[in-house]
């Protein structure tokens, strides 16, 4: 009769052991080589990630006294002559192809790891309304457009990862509101919602419609073009 098989170590214990084995400090390396290795680790993590990498994630692979900001600065300097760059988006960092090479990428017909889905003009306008008015209910969106904004439109934006449910509205019935997501920020190359285009600048660029208003502010119609730009710039 065989004995009771040994219990497998828990995933939590295994992860803890792995963290102990991983050398973050690299104390046995000369200062110059240590910095170089930290740079390579940071670049590898950002390159491998499908989403923007936060400061907290990067801190897991470098020494406790290492400056993440200085590492990023040195990496950006090294990439000046490359067709891609490191940009700060959605509270983290991500590799993006430089805009100058968008035409070459399109001409190649190579499959890309797109950061953004291509939306219809109406979906783009609804997304813009949510971005500037959030948190906003579907009923409030319908008032903005003067016609019903369908659940299908909201579903398409949720499916693309651009919007999610926000807090319930204090209005009767307590309907859900909608807000933009971290993926929305990443897809459009923004760190925070404060980076949304200024309405006056959009007006100067001729991207405003006088027929649709949000709280008295004319709505921008240029978002569908911005979606395409975001898609082209994503280099992964």
C-alpha cells in the first residue's frame, strides 16, 4: 500500500519562494552594470505587457533604491533613433510606434496588436460624450443627442473596453452611469482625463458640430479619426 502523496506547495508559498530567489538588488554587480541590467529588465517588462505597466509593477524587478523615472529617461534616450518610443499612458508606460511610421505599417498589411477598435461615427460621438460628461446615464446621453442612445451602442463601447459602469445615479430609479476606462486612456495615448483635447482647440481645428451640445458645449466629431491614429501608433 502506497503512502499518502506529499501535499503540493500552495501557489502563495511558491510565489513567495520565487520572490525570495529573484535578485532585485544585484549587489554583486558594479554600479554601471547593475543600472544597465535594471534598464533591460524594465524594457523587457514593458515590451512583454499588453497593457501599460505601472510604477508598482516595475518596482518588483529593480532594487528598492532604484529610480524608475531615471531608468525611463535613459531608456527614452536610447530609443530616440528607433521607430518606436516609450510613452506615459493610463498611469503607466507602454511601447508605441512613432506616428511617422504609421503609413509603412499600413502598407505592410502586417497584423498589429491594436490598442483601439475602429468605431462607427455614432459610437465615436457617444464615446466622446461619455468622456466629457462622465459619469453619465444612458438617458442623459439620449438627451444630449436628441434621440435614444441604444443599449447596443453602449454594449459595443463596453465590448471594445472603452467604457464601464460607474456609480449609480442619484436620480429616480438609480440607473447606472457610464465612465471611460484605463484602456480608453491607453488607446488614445492619455495619462489622465485631464489630457482630453481642449474644446477651444477642437473648434479651431474644425472638429466641432454646432448641432450637438453637452451642457452647452458643442460636441467633437473628430474621435473616429483619433481612433485610427491610436490604432496605427500601437507598436507593442
